[in-house]
C-alpha cells in the first residue's frame, strides 16, 4: 500500500472539496453520477433523434515522495493534492464552458453600452422563458464582459439593474471565455428550478437544458512507483457534457 486507507479517503475528500470550490462548471451546472465507474458512453438526453455521448477522462498527474505520502500529518500530501485539483477544475471549465458558448441554441450580437446590454439580456431572458425555463437564470461571462456589466452610470454600477432585468440570480466570471480579440462573451443559461448561486451540485439535473454526466467523480488515483522512486498519482474525473435542450442556452457576443 502506497497510502493507508484513511489517508487515501482523506485525499479523495480533499479532491472533491477543492474541485467543488474551484470549478465554475461544478457550481453552475447540475451533474449526475452514472453509477458505473467503467461506463464509457451515456445517452445524450435527446429524443429527436436519441444518441450517445462518450464519457471522456481528464486527469492531472503528479508525484509525491514516500516521505510526503506517509508523513505523521497529511498536510504535505494534501497541499500537493489541492494544487493539482485546481488545475483539473480549470481544465474541465476550459472544456465545458467553451463548448456551451459554441453550441448554444441562439447566438446574438450586442453593443456594450448599458442600453444595448440591457436589451440583449432581456431578449435572452425572453428566449429561454419561451422555451419553458422561467426560473432565475445563470450568466457566465468573461473578464471583459464583467467589466462592461459593471459599468458606472452617474457614479453607480449598472450590474444589479442588468441582472434584475435578465432575471439572473447567478453570475460567474470565466477565463476560458476570453477570446483572442478580448471582446465581451456571455453564456445565458435558462433554468426550470430555482438554483442559488454556486449550488448546482445540490440540484436535480433532469429538468435543466444542460447537465454533466459523471462516471468517475473528482478523485485521486494511485498509479504506482515511478523510475525516480516517487509515487505517481493523478487527480481525475470522467464526464460528458450534455446539452439536452439548446433552446435553453443563449450565447451573447460583442460586435
């Protein structure tokens, strides 16, 4: 045994907690466990026509010494685990958020002054509400988009008014949406259930336009000893992003 059962359980819990704290996807998009760690395909959730999606692994390998792994306290091991899990969360966000932006049911261009932004968020709200997603929505934007949403008019931020008009109760800023031209990018996600900000891990995914099917939850894999005599480990996850109803997603970009 490279790690005791107790230390492995603690490391696995640290991976899960850190991933949940660091991943926008985990906080904003409901997920469900397929119940089969060996599963490699999952139904795409569509009915016209139905299909299947591959469950793809992501991993962040790292190494620790025997001294780190078996120190009297787990601090040295957990420090490494948290650092690598942060990178795993970013890799998943990079993959999923860009996919949502590229595959939204509608893409709309807007100006970035308060008036056009307000109109576009109301139009996006109408689009998802007409598709049946009438609960408060989630908005994911890039850095430039957050700057534009937070503009000052007469010394006051317009952010609260924009979110209210768009019926948005969850806002996330995401580096993966930053394009090379540094323009505004937003993904408007409709919802059927009231999901508080950051609480998608507690939500039922079945009614939402997008969810994450997970066969291997964020966890630690112990691979074995490498040529340098260190213990090879990986922070890992296996998942598929499912857009079950693209009409619940609107991509907004700066003209």
